[in-house]
């Protein structure tokens, strides 16, 4: 490549970069609301929240969770009770601190541009909750299960051996159940009889 062709390549590259820069800056008319908004978004300022969580005796609390309401931001405290949230957009937020066994605390914080906000939270123990009695889950013994289902099994077996149709088995089962008082037409020994007419 000759010096002349290198110089030409360099000039063309510089022109291309210049035109790209002018297109991106000329996306919106200078001074318009859209240009100001676009500029503000590109240079959006962030801050940091640095804090400590302790109990009422000022002992640092490990495993407390600090979250910012309305955002997916949630961090835990370390063994020294400290937490740090970086790159928080400038503005006002509600910080909520929670830990098992303690009452949650919250406060409104104002994050400033390019600044570190230092906060401290003291958490009080939650009142003791009444504990429930022990729950015991048991399964009936095999003999209890067999005895409770023995009646139905006997009816089924008897019906299969002695009855010629399933309809007879259903009729017999219904007539031995408490529902039989509601079905007089089915449970009559001399055949089905219609229910009495009520006028």
C-alpha cells in the first residue's frame, strides 16, 4: 500500500466517523425537549447507598434484607451488618429492611447525584408468637383400613357372585345406606314403586 492510498483511507475513515457522530447528535433538533430528554438519559446520574443494620443493643445483624420499594433491588447484609447498593438513579426511594425475628423498618431516602448516602437502621425484636402444638399425622393400621372397607368389599363380592346384573348391586348398596329413606321406589321389596304425588 502506498503512502497516498494510506492517506486516502485515513481521510475516508475520519469522514465516516465524523458523519456518524453528526447523525447521532442531530437525531433531534438542538434545544428541543426530545434532545434534552435524550441527553439527560445518556448522562443520567447515579448514587450509592451505604448502610449498617443492627439490633437495639447495636450488635450488627447478619442476613437482614434491604430492598428499594418499586424496584427489583434487594441486597443482604454481611456478617458485619453492612450493605451497599451501587448505581442507584438519583431520586427519592423508600428503603425497607427485613429480617426474620425482627420488626421491619423503613425510611424515605434521597439519593443525590454522584454521592454516597450513609444510613443506619436499628431493628427491634418481634414479639414472641404463640407456638402451635405439635401436629401428628398418622395412618390407620392395616386392620382398621380393612375393617372399614370390609362392608363395601363384602357387598361387592356378594353382588358379583349372586346378582346377575350391576343394577341389583347398586340397588342393594343404596338400600343399605342412609340415603334409602329418600329412595322408597328403589328399596321396596316387591319391586319399584313411584314416589307419592304431592299436591
